[in-house]
C-alpha cells in the first residue's frame, strides 16, 4: 500500500516522500513565517566530522577516485554517464555545508 506522503520500498519499509518542487528549510519551525527570514537562528547542528564528510563527498578527490563528474543540474554521473546521484545532489550538499559553516 502506498500512502500519498510515503514511498514504500519492495522490502515494505516506508520513507517520507518530498513532493517535487517543495523546499526543506533548515533551521525554521514549520509554519513560522517570521523565523523563515534570512535572520533566522541557525538550528541545524552537524559535527565537524559530519561537515568534513559532506565536503569530501563532493570534493575533487572523491570524484577523481570514482571517475565521477557533475552536470548542470547537480547530478553526479559515472564515467559512462550513468547517474550516481540525482538532480540537486551537489547543490543540496553545498547549501547544507554553507549553512552550517555560517
């Protein structure tokens, strides 16, 4: 059974589905318009190791090692052009790293 806001994997595990075009705002309570301003308090907390790992995931060394490259949509592609990560992957990780490093 597939519920509108959930995806169900073949193993039966449910996971939250984000509708296309929706935006996940980090650091703002849902529905809090005032907190959604650029002066919102940074509420996302990642350790130094987590941030370093995210940076490394999209770093030149990792891409060279695996033979990956990025396209204009933020996808990561293999040497043969097969998608490794979908559109927005690179841009999303860059935004998260920039957000927590403020």
